[in-house]
C-alpha cells in the first residue's frame, strides 16, 4: 500500500471521520489490486477510511479547484494515476455453451380456455340488435384472442364498453386491432402457460444470424421475440414489484451469455439493492466486479464516458462512423434506477448526466445501456433518458400515468403481471404483447459455472 501526501493542510470540504469525527484528512492511500486501482481518503488522527469508496473523485476535484488551485499539477498527477481500468481478460479461445447444459423446461400445460360461444353470447347481449360473429380464436401463453366481426360496423365504437363487461365476467380484457376482423379482444387466461427461456431461444431457430441474441419472449401469435443487441441498442425495463421485471433482466443477460464469449463483451452490472445480480459475481465477462455502492457506480460511469470518448477518437482515425461487427461491445446494466437516485445528494442530476451521455452517443461505438425500475416516474426516468431508450419493455403498472411514462400510452395498467409485457422495439410502429421468458436459478448457475470453469 502506497501513501501519497496530497497536502500539508486538511481537506476542508470532506465530511468528518466516521470514527473520531476529526477533519484532519490530508493523506491519500493507493491500494494496488488485480481488479481495481483502489484509492481511499484516510483520517490522519485515527487511520480510518473517511470515504469507503473507490477514489473519491468528486471530493478531490472540489477541494483542488476551490482551495488549492495552485496545486493543479499535483492533482493531475494523482488523477492520471487513478484512471479507470477494466479487468484484463485472458487471451485465449473460448468454447460457447450448448443448450444441453441447461435444465430441461417443464412440460407446458395447455391451460383452461373459455368456450368461445360464451364470449360471443355476452357481446350479443351488450349490442342486442346487431349480432356479432367470432371469426377466429387464438391461444397465446397469457391471453386468448377473440377476433370479432360486427354486423353493423358502427358498433365498433362500443369496443371499450364491451371490453369492460368482458373483464368483469371473464377476466382482464384489452381491445386490440385485428388483421382478420373488425376488432379483437384479448382475455387473460385463467391458467397461463409458462414461457421457458430455453424454449424461446430454440423456437423457430430464433437466434439465427444474431451475434448477440436477446430473448424477449413469445408474442400473442406464438412467435419467438428475439432481437440482437446491436438492434436493441439501449433499453428500459419498467413495472411494479411482481411484474416480472427482474426475470426479464435475467433472461436478457443469459441469452447474451449463451452465445457471447468474454473477449467479445465487457459487462458492467450495478445492483445497489445487492439482491438480483450477485449470481454473476464470478462471470469472466465482467469488466469490473458487480457494483453495489453509489461511489463505485459514479466512478464506473465516468470511466465509461471516458472509454466512449476514446472509442470515437479511434473510429474517427479509422474513417468509421460506427463500431464494426466483430469488435468488442460494452453492456452496462443498472438494476433499479430509483435506488441510485435516492442515494445521490443532487437528486440524480450527475447520475442522469452521465447515463444520458452514454445513451445519446454510446450506441454508435458499441456501448449499450439497460435500465430497470419499479418506479416509472418522470423524476426517476426523466425525458432526457426516456428519449434515448429506443427499446422499452413495459410491464404491469399501477396507473395510466405510469403507463404513459413508460410506453407513451395507456395499457400497462391492464396487463396480467408475472411477465406479461408490452414491448417497443426500434423500427416497429406497434407495441408487441409478449410473455417474457421465465429463467430459473439453476439455469443461471449452469451458465455462470460453464464460463467460470473456463476462466
């Protein structure tokens, strides 16, 4: 451990020592590490760390600029020494995992379905004089879709009224545009089918032609919804507790890990709740350890912005406008933005600024961001961030206002929960109703162990 004397005087803007409440803090300790270059401010009186974090950059910046402007050369020397440095990965050939290492999915239950004639009879009772005709019934994992033709097309204005009555009798019902009839009613099934992660990736050869496949689930037509990280760009996963948000994050991460070696992806995971992402701690794809505290998160974001700037300079020197296929990409995942905002002293301004820069400019140089929150509010996901999140996975929320914050329209408040989602994808004009895949802890452990044993 190397001791660096910053100044002969105390640092005036640093909080008092947590142990002895002294403000005599003038030394800076550098602790070499195989993973991180660690820096701590240390109390001169009792030796305790005053800021248990990796390089208290913001505090040192403020001190140097306000109180010690003449010592800028010394500050620059220290700052260079503390540059953000991701973990170096072994230079080796990696074997990709096969689906055989994953547990087999449980048998799918066909579930109970309503008698279509019951639905038709209820609609006819509402309309009375002009009967309807059911043209088709389609079963999806979460809902059954009833395509309806009106004998009098003017009755289509009553579609919302019909949906409310069907909701009271049969369960949550949403009106949907139909390609084969006048309108369609999606009624939540009483017994829902589980969409398995492994099945989603294998279904219809969904991963073909995708370098970084992301499994999003099965849509109401029974098709796998699988996109590529390059097309996904950056995204938001939002919904209330119990909506399936965390499971969706796991499905996204594991579908990428299924087909991506560590030398093709630098992964940054931030989990301030210290609950969801601890399972990935030994994953060789990680460029840094899983982030559990706010100081490390801000330090990492500053480092990613610096990497982004360097990448753009490199692309410019090569005469390129975006990262070519086959070069390493970066994925940063922050689970629960609201937790991070609560931990900041400036109501998230600096946090939003750094994430906003990555969202606005990162995608062209291969930097992707996924944010997750169970508090879909404007103060948690401000307009600057939302405008730069082209992919949105919206799950059950409490109100129309929250729904409009997430997907710019109502509808999420009517979803059935547990993975039922409306997804907006870049280049798609309509939302896709999808049952996101369920992934169990055994599947996550199998993938992590596979990669860990190769590292």
